[in-house]
C-alpha cells in the first residue's frame, strides 16, 4: 500500500505550500495508514504534525530533506537525500543536525556533512534523493560506476535502512533515471521505494506555489527566462494514482518503522 514519504509543508518555506492539517486530512480521506513530512533542512513542523496525525488516527513519519556535502565525484558539491525517523534514537539524531549545520558560502545552503551521517545515522532511514541525490545525479550523467559507489557507501551508513528512490513527477529525466536506478538496485541487491515530491495540495495550487517560489528566489512569474523547477504533477496524489504510476515496478512498502517518542 502506497504512503507519501516525501512532502514539503509550509514550514519548508522556500518550496512548500502544504498545510499540515490539510495534508493529514488528505491522507485520512484516501485511507493512507501513514504519512511523512520531509521539510527542507528543518523540523519546525514536526511536533504539530505528530500530534495532529495521531489525533486523526494515521501514523506520522517524521523526516527531513537535507543538502549533503562530501559524496560523489566532487566532494564540495551538494546533493540531496531524505532522512526518515525510524525510532526515538533516530529522532534525537536527526535533531542533532540542525544546531551544527554550516552554511555553504557559494550556494548559501544549510549543509549536512557526510561524516555527520556516519556518526548519527542510527535510527534513521535513508532515501537516495532521486535525481537530486548524488546517486541519481551519477545515473542521469551515465556514470554507473560512480552511482554504484555512492549507493554502497550510503548502504553502509544505513545498513538495511537505505532505499534507492524512484520518482515519476513529469520531469524530462524521470524515466531514464527510474530505469537506470532499477537496474542498479537489482545489480547491487538494494531495495527501491517510490516517492512523489509533493510541493502543493491540488493541481489548481500550482500557480500559487510558483508565486511562492518566485518570492523565495526574488524573481517574477512573468519572467520568460525563469527556470521552472517544479511541475504541475507535484501535488498530493492518491494511493490509486501512485500505484498506477508504478504498476510496472514491484515496490514493497518498507516495514519495521517505529514511531519516535516525541514529547508533548
């Protein structure tokens, strides 16, 4: 059964417009037994999300999307990955990242170093970051050897807790990445998981989300040269939509996830 594991709320201020109460209501209405939020470089919405999800009878999975430094061909380059809390220790470890984050002076991003993951990876589930991850970047560039090296390094950081992430969100390189990632996973005997990068609630919310992006980037909607980072497909899709989208690939739901013990 599909559940959303990659969703940015309004607390992901530069790229998300999903309200926590609306997100939980959508998951409950669709019969999803669990839902994750993975805001970019913060846990600001975690407590509110945890309380409201529990109150509505759906399992909250706390997580975050991070900028990672120290992985791939260029050790100073940034890539992304998603960390999901598996248990109380995982929540405590994930919380440790934010006070120690440094700013990348070139890209002005809060960055997690690979060494921190190696030290604080216990209790966390790692998702590869799809095309934005170091593994995905290598696959899109046709460098299977580098992709395999990245996959094995992350699998060693998250033993039996690392998943190669697949996405079909209407972007030009989605299908090439999915096919290459599935082949790599089969060769390395690593599990895959389908996610959907949910940035807004419904298809009609795309324009409002684009306005939010322009505000964050200091750009204007009418700029013909503006880079479109997101597609109209990045809304909250139902289980049926996601299962149909990945019907050609067997995707067992990761198991053995435990709720973190978050203080009230």
